[in-house]
C-alpha cells in the first residue's frame, strides 16, 4: 500500500535516497553484512546465475529467517558464508561477506579453517548424509572440539558427551553409530556438532525438512532453547512460514538470487508489501475459508541460466508493467527503516499504488 507511506527512499535512481543493506539500524551490533553478493556457476551447459546482488545483514543475538522457493539461492548463499562454494564451477563475481568487520572473501583458506566450525557453523538439511557412517557419534563431535579448542582426545570426548546430554541424547549411547539412531536423533547429533564450539553464527539450512512433523516440533523447540542458552545468532533457511513465525526475529524473502523484501517478523507477517511475499502468504491454505481451489502463484521461478531482464518476478507478477520488464527495481526503505522492499510500485514508479491482499493474508 504505497499510498500510505509517509517516507520512502529508493536506490534505483527513481527517487533520491541511500542504498541500505537489508537489516536493522543498529550497526554497533552488526555481526554479518553481505553486500552485493554475486555468485555464478560456470558449467558446460552455460552460466547459472545463482545469487544476483544479494544484501543481507544480521545483528548479534538475532535470528533471521531466509525464506524462498527451491532454487532461490538460499543454500548457495549459506555455502558462500561458510566458504564452501566449489570453484570451479562456482565463482564469486562481486560483493563482500563482512563478518565481525572482516571480509571473509579476502581471507586465506588457513584462516577460514579456524572460523568454519568454530565461529560459524552450519546444520545441513539432511542428517542422514551429514554424519560419517563409520565413526561413533561421540567421536564425530569430539573431532570438532579437538580441532578447534586445542584439547586432547580424552577431554574432547568428555566435552562431546556433555554436548550429547545437552541435545538430550543419553551418554550411554555415545559410542553408537549413526545408523543406530532415528532421524530426529541424528539431527540432534548434527546440532551438537554445530554447537560444540559455541559459534557466534549458526546457519540452519532447512534443519527439519527431512524429519516427520512431531519430531520437527521437538527439534525446533530444542534449537530455540539452545540458541538462547549459547547466545548464538542464527540464519534459519526455510520455505516454511510456520517455522519462521516460531523461531525468527527478522525475515528476508529471497527470489531468483535476490532479497525481494525484508523486515521484522511483524513487518512481513502483518504488513507484507511485495507482490511475491503477498502471493506466498496467499498460498498458505486458510482452514477457516471454504474454497474449491487453493491459490497459487502462477508460473515457475525463472531459469537461472536465462533470467529475465528487469524485475526477476515480472513474468509471474500480476502488476508487471513495461518498466518492470526493462529495469530491475531498487530498494525502497519503508517507514521504520527496517522494512525494505524491491518493487517499482513502492518506489512510486508505477500507476498501481496498492496491491490486493485478498489472497488469505
Ligand atoms: Fe511486480 Fe513490477 Fe514490482 Fe516486480 S517491480 S514485483 S514486476 S510490480
């Protein structure tokens, strides 16, 4: 509802205003600041544009939900933060990943080895493939502790057993192998490995997708408790708004390698402005409304080898006009300074001033 905005700034040249990275205004508290990140994969079939000028900011102690459809570039972004983009075929073409004031793209691999797993950890989507099948679970946790905390094997094992207790796995099962554990317990072991060195930043890449629903709830609850206990900042990658509502302070909506909208949990859940975000909420079935068909956003995410010119959402957007197909929108900062949207409507450049919200939002 652009018409309601009292103050807006854009960086697309359509109106004056500063470029603002996605995130809160408290820079003293800033833990991670990704600026203009561009990642492409150079394959035999062509160039895959996976991340296209992504800005993302995370303050200390915060949980940010990174939401988007499969193929939006969420995992590629996470792997870039971890310094795990395989090159070739991946190549970071532009941008910076500033963590605690240092650009991770500028540091050497030896330095990264000290950060990865200690300062920044990641929980991967599928616990079935994240663990080593021929090592006991306690040894897998102890290995990380030994590598990063400079303690001997016995002390590392003691601490690893403590970690197992923290993730509610009885110590008597410490010397068992992953195949002896259920999916939920395996994911607890993965979480124990990720938290073993008390990282400042935890990236959870759809940590409950591979689990059944009741186990999902338990694992999420445990993650929330541990995040508080360990005072860890977190990026929660998901396509599930329920998980975001349960765990996150702020939300960034990703589409075709860009952040389309970001803001506080309230901004996104109660006052979404981007046609894509509104469409995503509209696609959540409403149990109180009787309907023959569920709403869906028409079309598919664009092929990252052939991204459209202009706004990447334009082929699917009901509000797209000529300008959208020619020129990508810049960022518009909505009142409150923490709610940012990339859309020509909110920059005041289109005839349309209001987006319909009768899709269940
Ligand atoms: Fe739709 Fe245009 Fe806004 Fe893109 S810029 S979301 S195409 S209205």
